[in-house]
C-alpha cells in the first residue's frame, strides 16, 4: 500500500507529492508503534490520540488539540519525533517528487503526480510486486484517475482511492513527510527551522526528485 499526500506553494508554482509505502505484512506493527507515540503525546502533552496531525496547521501553532495550545517549540519537537518514528520503521518506502511551473500550478501538480506514478511503478517492477494507492481527498479531484488512465502503470492496477486524511493515520504520516519535503525545497524564511528536517530525520529516504 502507498499512501499519498500533496504539498506545494501555489503562488510559486511548486507542486509536490509524497508516497509512504508499507508492505501489508508490516502495517499492523507500524500502526502499533505509531499508536504508542500518540499515547505518549497524550500523557506528556495532553494531545488526544485521535487529534488529526496536519503539519501545516500544527507547526504554525494553529488549533488547540485537547483544549491546549502547545508552544511552537513543543510542536516542533513532536513533529521531529514523529519523523524519527517513521524513519525507524523497516520496510517503509518514502518517495517524494516535485516540479515547478510558475505559470500554471495545476499543470505542475499533474506533472508531479505523473512522475510519482512512474517512479512507483518502476520500483514495484524491480521488486516484483504490485501495489494499491490511497490519496488524501474526497473523490472530487479528477487528476488522479486521468493520470492513471493515461499512464496505465503495469504494477498499479487501479487508480488511487481517495479518503480524507483525518480518518487515516497513514495519510497523516504522508502529510508530515510531504510538508517537510516542501520546506526542504522551497526554503521559506518563516520555516527556516525545517529546512534540514527531511534529510536529517529521514536519512534512508531518497532526496526529493525534481521532474
């Protein structure tokens, strides 16, 4: 299974997709480890385990999880801890691709998603495996079906299924990784503290690939 989320900066035309892949045999174990992390957050920071981890809002200090408003430095440390937990899981596959088109962000998104499918299909072929895809969404985005139908990746038989991130732990992981990848590339000044997170906390992941 690959869980996919997007990130980017529409005003600059930067579009990015991250896929977090997990072998089905490892999924339950990884979820147990993640639940242990969320239980620690509940004990140490008062953040309910069911609270959605949405990186953009969480790291900007928005929202009051569990009625609390953790300091930004506290949020930063929790996000880095979450990345370390993701990185420590054997078998997880992290792929990030991006592109930039200042004239048309929608075109940039399509090109980035096309490249993501090509990379995943190639990796699966080399491993002799097939995969299913899940994306964050409500099903209204036609891009995923259109690109899949155009490309017809041999190792990904079906187009991605869209579900909202708030019901998927895996999509929340992908969201955090995608947001870190975006900041590693965009290097926005107000997110300077994040510029090195992707490489430092996800050392086994390939660097984001530009297409």
